[in-house]
C-alpha cells in the first residue's frame, strides 16, 4: 500500500501580501471559499489566519475566526481545521524607550492568543516554539507563554502543531514535551526559509528531521521559491507537507498562483510522482490520532 501524505494548505497568513497578489483571501467568505477549494484539490488540513475585511491587514477578531470556521464546517464537515495562535507575538522596540513596544508591536497575553481556539474547538491549532528575529521585528514566545498556551490548548481538546523555525526551537519543544508542559499527541511542523530562521535546504530539513522523536508525525515547508522543493524533500524523508498562499505566491517562477487550490494541486502531483498518495481527512485523522469525526464547535 502506498504511503499516505497529509497535505496542509495555509490559506492566507498574516503577512503584508494583499497588495502583492489579487488572489489573497481577505474576507471571511473568501478565506472559507479558498479553504474549501484547497480541500477539493487534495488538502486534508486547512490552516487559518483572518484579516480585517476592510484593510486586508492581519486581525485577531474572534467574530472573523468564528465566521470562517462556521462557513467551512457548514460546507465541508470533513476537512480538518487548523487555527493559528501566532498573532500577538510581534515586538518592535520604540525609539524613545526600547522596553516599550513601538509601531508594529502587537503583543498579547497567552489567554488572548488562544481564546478563539478554546471557543471554536478546531481539531488542530498552531503553537509557535520560537523567539527569533522575524524579518525586521522580534517574534516573542517565551517558555512560560508557551506552557500557558499549551495547557489551554490541551484543556480544549485540541492538538498542538509545534512550529519549529530553527534548531533551538526544536530543543525547547523536546524539553517541554519531556517535562509534560506540552501534552501529546502533537504534530511537529518544520518551517524553513523564514528570515531569520533556518534556511530552506535539504541539509537543514534532514538535520531537523533527525532530531525529532522516533515515530513522531511531522510536516515541513519552505517559503517562496523553495515551497515545492521542500514538498519533495519532506515526502522523501517520510514527512507530510504544507503549501499555500501564506508561504508562497507563485505557481512557478514569474507565474502567480491563481489561488490556493492550484498550489495544492501541484503539491499533490509531487506527492504522487514520488509514489505516495495524498491522505484524505479521514486518513489524516488516523495518522494523527485524532477522533474519526470532527469535533463540534464550542458554545458561543
């Protein structure tokens, strides 16, 4: 039997990409429709950020998360929803006082960052194990914040996807798992090519894969032009894959992707060319150890 590979599609992200590509989903309806198209193309998991419908800027408004989640669930109760908890970790020191956040800072408490997860109960949510320079700002996730968020995620019955951007992040993730601060089961996500994290190279993915716990479930991705090479590399190394407009705007050099579905379709072609098959949502639940039926939403 051919190996089943889970394809995740990261639908819109929180980057300043709306002006760069007309296909970036912005409104809850657009994000939900793009998620459903990605699922139809072969994605078993859709990873969700939300944006301000008027400005296209990243948002953390609960009502936006709720509308996206409800639209997806109403149209397709099978696809696995993965909500982000990444927003709320950006710090830019002000020029007057570096101890105070300046323009662009959006630091939030751990409770605020997981509130939508606790209320909407997706099957998976991201959990960033990273404090790093992220482009021109600091991405701050202290161990205490991670522990607090991990406990809330576990109490909500949601699987954490541990986002690892560099070697030290993986060391911290393993420490938190060994200490019981992060409860199993978990999904590891190897994130490559983000400035200034680990580079998107075969050598780096192989190294990080080699540090993972034996028999764990992991997925990996590269951003920009390394998105599809890292799809192939993750499949060859026994992992699962992620694509989507959050990480890459192009279907090939100089050709903007018409939407998330096209990126998923290309990833599926790579998976099948390497003698594997894309996992259905039901297959993905079995691989991840999730309940066979989607979790119901929390009371709102």
